[in-house]
């Protein structure tokens, strides 16, 4: 697999599509629990987040080099996660790793600063809208990475980000930022690995000839983990 | 309208999150019939009722924040001097390294509307920033938050420094990277599991101040 760098075009969803997720992200157990006034406020924040953000992304694809002793090696970087390492040991012919970074841009941060002075409810919903929108964008990126892997005869894992499972945030972010030109899309990290603009998401997606499970969850004993994800049920662990 | 009736209506308007009604009452009837302190107490009374409803699962966080916004609208008509001299000062901030401040802002708003004099230290708060805020204060609370485990080391540093040099300061912590055990290990006096429990925890730790 040849290294390459590209971007995924952002396609804006209709504001109404964001509303149910904003309401749940904002604190309602279900979207139906919200009354009309709350729903209108969520709609307003959905429109606002779409009007003020300029989402950008960068994806760098690398050949899979080696995995051992609980780490994955990608070019000059070391990704330290025993669970991801364990997952790749079950993959047939691991061949590629795509490192991605997406951001809503600084406009969102500026609006959050302003809105917090005026209304706590609006700031909660705008923050939720930002989270929902960046997840939407990362979903588009995941689909594109999957398509590109498929064109090379590879299956794709789900995405993984530093801070989840046993992948430490600070060290993980620094490793990923050494593999992508984050500044080209205006994203920076501080010494603790925190990204700005605040609605930015980084991570990796693995590609292999045959993927038994798309996440390490089936191999993990932490049954009450809130981030547990569906893996794949058509194969036996 | 009787004084008690006026206060009851204000309290209910906060509980309903009805900002327009609060502004209408305070602008039309004025504040002087009951006095600024009583108006503020009524607004805080509404918040306390809303907080209990939220704690008991009757309302959700967005509905609770609607009440907070209603409180803020009413309180903005009260003189700053009255608003900002209500009990022990609380200095709140997000610890160095973290950039997430929505949770901190919500807690600050809840504490402020619950009757505390809250000063927002902002985000990326260092030990120096805390020192500059609490120097000269005999009694105060420092409230520190962190969403990320990466900020626990700087948080520990601030807590240790306060413990060694400022015996009259109480420390309460909160955020996604913490729990009761971690808070205790860091040396904090209290741990706020959520914005809604922060006033209860604050009350508990202040009772240990003589």
C-alpha cells in the first residue's frame, strides 16, 4: 500500500437531521422527551452550527509496518495500545493504517465563547450540535477510508481515537500529529494532547485482507464500558 | 400584590424557566416593594426547587438550564454589589492542559444561582492563577474541573500547594476524569459528581471550616 494524503469533502446534513441527536447529546433520554420549545431551540442551534462552521479534514494513509509488544508502528510513530495490538494479531494480512483528523474550525469556538455569556441552554445545545456535526463528518471520512481500502481488496476496522480503550490521550495525540499535517487544516495540540479548535477529532482506521472483528471489544473484559461498540458477528473469535 | 405573593410568583417563574415573566414582573412592579435581597432569595429559591427536581429525575439538564437562564435574567437586574456579596467566595476553573469549559460554566452558574459568590478563573488554570485569586482570603473554596486524565497531574499540584499553604481554603473537584476515589487520592476535600450535586457537596465541605 502506497502512502498518500487526501481530504474528505464535507457534505452538510439538513438541520432537521441533527435535531434528535442534539436533544439526546444535550441530556434528554430520548428525543421524544423534549417539548416543542426545546425542540425549536435544538433546531435553532442545528442551523447555527451549520452556518458558522467550516469543516476541514486531512487523511494520511500508511502501509502497515509492524506490531509487537503492545504497540503498532506506523512510519516513525509508535501507537501504544495493547488492545489495538491484540486486535491486529487476529487480522489476516494487515496492510494499511489511515490516520485522520477532522475539525469544525475556529468559528465554532468563537461562537461558544460568545453564547456562554448569554444562555446556558443555548451553549449546551450548541456544544451538542458541534459534537453531532463533527461525528457526522468523521462518519463520512470513515466511509471514504473504507471505500479506498476496498478498492485495494482490504476490509476496514472501525475508527479508534486516543483516549479510548487503553490508548493514552496525550501520547496518542502526539503520535498521530507526527503522522499528519494538522496545521494545514488549522488544528493544534497543547503539551497535554488537547486539540484546538475544540470540535476536532483524530484517530486511525486499520485495513487488512481479512478482518475478524472491527473493534477490540470482543476481546475486552470490561463489560460495563460505555464506549463498547458492535463488532462483527459473522465470525468466531 | 402582597410581598409573599410577589416572591412566590418569582420563584415559580424561575422553576418554569419563564424568563419573560420574570423580566415582566421585575420591570413592571419594580424591585423596591420587596427589596433586592429578597428578590435574589426568591430567584435562588426557584433554582433550588428546580435543582431538586433535576436531582430526582423529574426534569432533564436542558430544562434545568432553562431555569438557570431565567435566574440569570432576573439577577441581572439586581445591583452588582448585592449579587456579589453572598457568602463564602468560590473560585472556579478548568485545570491547565484541558480546554473543555462547558461543564465548568454550568457548575459556576448553578453555584452562583444557589447563593455563592462565584469568580470564574477560566480554563487552562495554573497554580499561579489560583494563587493570585486566593491570596489574602481567609476562607474560600477553589473548585477545579478536568474532563481529561491528562490534567490530573497539574490538578494534584494545585491541590498539594493549597493544602500546604492555605489551610482556610476548601477544594472541590469534578469532571469526567474523576470519581470519589481519585478526588480523595488527589487530596481534594470534596467531589462533585455533577453540576446538580455541587451545591450539596459544597455545603458539606464548608461545614468542616471553623
